[in-house]
C-alpha cells in the first residue's frame, strides 16, 4: 500500500510556509445544518470564548512550571481542558510496528518481525514475547486470555496468554488448520478457507465467539473459535478490505475498503452465512480505518467513524427507530491520509500520514465535534493506535499507544478535565492528581487547537524547518 502518492509531505509543508496561516475549523461539518452568516461568525470566531471564561479555566489550573511534562491543550476554547504528555518512546530494530492491542495491563505489538512483543502498562517495560514461524504481523486482537495474530503466510494464530509475575504464552492453533487431508482436498491455491493475500484486520463478536478476518484479497472470513471451525467467506468489496469492526450489541459487521465504501453485514438468522444490509459511500476516497461507539442504553447513540485517504473523518449516526445509519458530517484537520482510528467514551483518536495524532470530542447529545489536541512527536506516518480508559477522582484519563512508520512506539497519558459548571475543585487537588502543569502561551496561533504545537513554535521562531 502506498502512502505518499504524487504529493510529498515536504512539498506540502514548503507550500504552507510560503502561504498565510489558515486554521481549519475545529467543529465537524454537518451537511444538513443551515446557519446564518452571523451564526457562522460566532461559531468560528476566536472571540467565541470570552476573556472571562478563559480566566475561569485558568483559575482551575496550578501555576505553570517549565519543569512539568504536562501540556495544557487547547487554550481559550469552550471545551473541557485536556492535559497530555508522552510517557515513553521506544525504538526497536525489528522494522515497522503494524498493530497494537491492549488487555489486562499488557500491551501487545506486532511488526515485520516474527516476534509478538508484550509490554507492561503504562511504562512499557518489556515483559516477554511470543515467537511465531512467520512474521509481518499486520493485525492483533486480544479478548480475555486469548490473543489472535495474523501473519505473512495469510494465516491466523491463536495464543493463550497468562499475565502474572511472569508473562507466558502458548500457541493453541493456526487457522486454517493444516492437515494432510485438508491439503489433499483443498490445495493452497484453491482452498476456500485460506485467504489469498494479507490479512489486514480482525474483529471478534463476543456473544457468538466469532472471529472475522478481512484481507487484501477483498474477502471477509468468519471462524468459530470454540471449535476452531471455518464458518463463512464472502466477497466484501471490489478492493482491499482495510478495517473491520463488530457492534457487540447486535452482531452487525462493518467493513471498509480502498474502493471507497463502507458496508454493513448481518448474519442470516439460524445460519452461518452473512448478507449485506447497507452500503455507506459519501466520498470516493479509499477508506483506511473504522471505529464504532455503541451502547445498549436507551439514551445513548451509536456512531460510526471512518478515516479516509483525503484526510477527512466521516461519521454516521444510527437512527433508533429504523436502525439506518445517516451521514452526520466530517471532521477536518488532518492534511494527509487518516490511517487509524480509536473511539472510546466520547473521544476519538486519529492517526495520520501527516505524522500527527488528533484528539476529538463529541458534544453530549449532538453531532458537533471539536479537536481538543494535536500530538505530534512522531516523525513518520502514524500507522496504528490503541487506547484504554483510566478513571481518577476528578478527571477522566486515557492511555494512548501509537506506532509510526518512523519505527517508534510511543505511550501518551491524557487527562480530560471536567466542565467547571459540573464540578468545582481547587488547584491543590489538581496538583495532587497530576503535578504542576506547563501552559504554552503562544496565544496568537494556539487560539485554534487543531494546529500542531511544534508547528506553531516553528512558525513563531521563523525557522527553516519546512525546507
């Protein structure tokens, strides 16, 4: 898969340096929404956040300290404040990391190597590794003590892992099972249950114990994990299948492809076969990543997010009455392809070819989204992401794991401070929770949080970084 195409990152940045700074809007575009010119000016004006509200936000924060690792982002916006810093940055000489999965305090990474490495949360001290006979681990999935990995030989390996004082793992089986009888009946070139190209993605439906694998051979296959049986195979798209997710509430399967479409599949009642129920296609650009936020609560909504090669993140909202997914808008900010997405709670994390990770938040009860922060420590396209939730007494926290084509693996700690209207707390309480907070005061450019902090600093310094 090519990431750069005809336009290079360097040529784009050079063009940006010569042009005036134009910050992309921080709210999602919602196509059915009609606003007057006055309302649009109000939405996108920096003065939307008054000096009084900014002063109120700052009063919640402890005095700034240059020694603190924490960065406050964004400045002067009506959204909850967000703190973040990079906890760890690792570099392994085993090639690019293609996949990340997190469970029970352990982070698993798959790369070009045949070793699947295990790291301890949150500091990422290495706990050990699993050794396979084949590398190029493009997809990793973990559920309980079961780990699923896909490999260069177009097969899936299932492992049993034990997380204790000493990390242990044992391979259970390889799918499809390789037996002498099956080889005679289904030679490799014609076998119906063998993918013919890279297995790029996997998803697991917990209630039925079904593993779904999506491949660049344009097909999706289903496997029953309880007895390791092949269940179904269907031609899903006209091009590579790049991502697959399952709604755990109803078992619907979502797939996306380089053909520019997203498709929704449902298993036929009482059968193993799957049928297409809906096709979502808003733009012709290849779709690289999917993320789903769903809840069984009557007051909650289901949102589907897709990241595409044009740099946009489109989202769809599910109608409660009909079950159909309606296009709600798109998030604009990334300058190049969106390669990976993670959705957790009301936050969406997106990794891009432009080397940045963006943190988006959906407003309660609406389709409006806001970019809270831009994490830009990587020097190459961000290939994969994973995130877990942390709960404090006062704030909601996240651990975010990112891997880039620059062959680095980074860990981020993120804290979302609550709305001052809902809870009051002192700066001493924040100090106790987080330590002192560093506040970046480059006010002119950081009024809009979708700008990368380091990019802003280079602009302010008049650096020749972008040549």
